[in-house]
């Protein structure tokens, strides 16, 4: 596949020839996720919530595991519609615990349902999830130096604490930092990566 002429990569290069972050090398699914999604600023509140839930499911696992199961997660959680997920009960939990397509963790499933309710409580109180999240980076992506591989930051610690105060679970500062990277609140592409200098 040829890179779009508006892409920061050298004209005429194929995706396979691009230099990208080390974690995204060696697997076509990871490479595509890295090139098209990871680090792209996300402003849609529902999409931000979905990605936070998936990062919660990742805890203790490799991201590729979640990525391979993402479609099954979306089917199991009604497209990650918070209004629907917030109404899930024990029968829904039981169905998901028998669903081999997702990570079958009762604690993480229950947390996702609770997190849908926390998300709705924020919305009902007039607190926009996207505006709330982006306020922790003053509304614009924090550009990393591309050299240090961070796992947390003062902003992720503050955002984690604020989410917990609002009733969210599986939102520790390391999970939150990974989510901030994924959603473009932080640009942590490595210096060797063709996307490191993207806005």
C-alpha cells in the first residue's frame, strides 16, 4: 500500500518500508493500529470511554491480545454504548464469562459496567467526558521527546485520581498513561518513528 502523499513519510514508500515504534514492528495488526490509530488525538467522548475500557481489560496482558479481540469486545458490550452497558446485569455478566472471544474476567466486566454508570453520572451532571479528559493536558497533546519510554506521568496520576473520585475502576496511573498515549493526549512515538513529528 502506498502512503498518502500528505503523510509525513517519504513519498513513494510503502507501509512495510516505514520506520515505526519498536512495539509496532513484526505484526501487521499492530503496525496498522500504530499507523492509523495510536496517538491520533481522540475527542469523541464515547470513543475515549471505549478505549479506556479496553485499556482496563489489557491490565496484565499484551495489547495485541486485546486488539485481536476488539471486535468481539464491541459485540459483547453493545458497541461500547454507555447507556446500554450501564443497564447490564448478572445475566449479561454470565454470558460474557462464557464468551471465549473476550477476556473473561468478572472483575473487569463488572468494572466496565460500573464505569458506564460513572460516565453517565458525569454526563448527567453536565461534565463532558472529552473536555474533562483533555483538561489534564490543557487541551493539546503533550509531545514526548521520543527517547524515554514512560509508563506514567504527573498528568496520568492526576487524571487517574480524578477518575477514581468519579467512581471509575481499573484506571490506575499506568493504565491511564497507556490510554493517554493511545488517544493522542500524549505523543510518545519514538524518534525513529515516521509519526513522531505528527501533530
